[in-house]
């Protein structure tokens, strides 16, 4: 087994372990920290696939910004008392059904996908580099890219509108 | 990768790591000396000549203090906080180019830990992670003041990261590369980015003050409101790690500023010096000496910015929290976007005109 493959197995083991720990941990702060670890190991997978830009952006956006906000909210909630009363059997059963359905869908989709055989002659190892990514985005996928940015702009305007104090509202 | 290559890389990385630690260590001494000079007193002068052994004495004191963990604190996270702060502070030094190349027996050895084509994004990612050390430590202390300090630090870092990233985009538009080695190489001689990006530089340095939690943005440890901020409950070497991480961050951000805006190892007349050295000392030795001069210039610039951090700290009072947020969101971000537009227009329209006129 060469080093890349063994590294892949090591990373996959870590990814799955930390993803399971997200669900299993009793303390929500621990869950968030395990989720951050999961993002890190996913970035490791991106680097193994030679997609360095994606790896860096994954860290910056998910681990650096979104998870900080998660942590923020959870820290403000008082998690000292265990709210066991909210975890009734009904919610547990519902959560199991929902999670199981998602698992079945993903598994079915995975079984249906045909992965193209790898051809070393025509394969471009530089496809994940930022230069080729930029060319691809701004040449072949310009319209979807611009539409996505408009969507983000709309979301941003909406967030500002929701966060804005209305006239006459109390300044705390 | 051959074994020799691997050993050379390892040696470079260990050297960069050690150098960062030593510089951070002596920054603590320099900080007190600068404070002493500005406040018209002598500063540390008992341990060693001019107090030069003071950092060692401090480290010894920190190690021998009682390592205390509060009873209701989350033990593992309480230890993980300072470790994370230290880790993220040290990570960024890997991609900084300290000089051009050394020539040893016909091989070119770059004075840079890792040359990556996403260098600046890597730095940005590490900076984004820097907040975890503070947040985890502040929450795990199980103290309201610590938590408030941690929350302040987190919101401050997130807010200023946005403006920092936007001010970087203008640089990237000019260099059309994310690699730090490439960005430095483009500023050959006196062709520094500061002359093209003065506004971007001011935004960047303001944001790096905020990211390092330095005065005037040291709200997270504002002792009039928050006792000691996020490290209220910390003592002994764990507190030492937090304080030390701040000095490492200071050095790293000074190095990044010098790389991005002040040409790193480039200095005016470097071609002339290089030619003279190669002529008198031979290609190999001459090249190495020229590289060493460049590295010295780089450290000169970086250490000047470390001094600048201290100078500001002992000169300017701290902002109020709402002033901080207003500055970040309502002034710096619009300014950074304006800077991007100006840069884009200049690259598109002004640059062809000037190149045509010069030729």
C-alpha cells in the first residue's frame, strides 16, 4: 500500500470517528469542536485530491466563520442543566426515521452512480488548482456563477433588513 | 522526494519554528523596554546585560508556578484553549518567504518552509482559526468575565477578518497570484506594493491590530470592565502560552505586512549588490551572501512593524466597544470595497496607458 492510500484510510477513519463523535457527544460544545475536526479532515481529503483552493476555502468559510458563529450561539445558551425532558421517545423515534431515510437515499444514490474509470493519459492533475478553477468558473460556468452571487446578495440584503431596528423600537 | 530533500525541508521548518519562538520571546523583552523608553524609565535591567535574560527568568517563573484548574471548569477544554492559541499562532510561519534561495553544492534551497500556490489563503485560514483558542479557553473557565472576553474576541476577529480579506483582494488583483513567494518576487527592487496600495495597507494594518487583540483594539482583555478578559482564570504556563501566542501573532503579522506591502527581502539597488558580490565572491558564495543581506532586510522590516505595534500600544488609548464595531463594519469594509473598485479600474484602464506611455 503506498503512502497516499494509507493516508487516505487514516483520514477517512478520523473523519468518520469525529463525525460519529459529533452525534454521540453529550456536551454541545464538544459536538461543535468535533464538527470542526470533521471539516479539517475533509480539507485533508481535498488536499489529497489536489484541490488546494477548495481545502483552504473550506477551512476559512466553515471552520473559520460558520462554526465560530455556532460556538457563539451555543455558548450563550445555558447548557448546564440537561434538558432531558425535551428528548422524549417520540422525538427519538422521529429523528431515527428521518436520519435513516437520508441514509437510505444517500446509499441508493451511491449505488446508482457510475464512477468513470481513471485514465492516467488524459487525466489532468492540475484540475483542482486555483488557476484552472478560475478559468472554469469565469468561462464555462459564468452564468451560474453570477446567478449564485445574486442569490447571495439577496440573502445579504434580507439579513440586513431583518437585523435592522425598526423606527421607534427600543435601543437596549 | 528523496531523503536529502526531506531532511533539508525539515531543517528549514525547524529553523523557521525556532526563529519565530526566539523572536517572540525577545519581543516580550522589547515591549517592556519600549514601554520604559516611552514612559521615561529604564524597563527591565536586572537579569543579564540590559535585562536580556528577563524572558528566560519569566519563563522559569511561569513554569514553577502552581498549575491550577478551577473546580467547575471543563478540564480538557481548559487545557486545550492555550494549546490551540499557541498552535494556530505558530502555524502561519510555515509559508512566509524569509529570503530568496541558498545555493549549496548546485542545489537551490528556498528560505521558506512550504511554497504553496495558495499561500495567502493558508495564512488567512490560520488567522480565522486563531479565535478558537480564545473562545474555547474563555468558555471552559466557567467564569462570566472569561466568557464575555471570549465572545468579544470572537466577534471582533470575525468582523475585522472581513475587511482584512477585502483589502487583500486588491493585492491579489495586482499580483494575480496567491503564492507569497510569487507576490514577493514581483516586488523586485523598489517596486513595493505600498506605493500602489496605500489605502489597502492602512486597512490591512488596522485589521491586523484587531486580529492580534492589540491596543487600541484589546477589548477582550479590557481590565476595567472584564477583570482579565478571557484569561482571568488562567495561571502559570497556560497563561504564559496565551500571552506568548499574542507575541507570536504580532511577529507573524508584521512578517506578512512586510511580505505583502513592503517587498519582503527586496531592497533598492539589490541587483547592483548582487552583481558586485557575485563578481568578488564567486557565484555560489556571492549568491548566498546576497540572500543573507535580503533576509536581514526582511527581518529589519518585520521587526520595525513589531516595534510599531509596541509604539501604538503605549501611545493610544483603547476604543470603546461600539466604536470598534462601527469602525470595522461601517468604515473599513466600505473603504476596502472602494479600494477594490479603484484597483480594478486602475489595472484595467490606467495600467495599459502607463505602460504604453513608458515604452
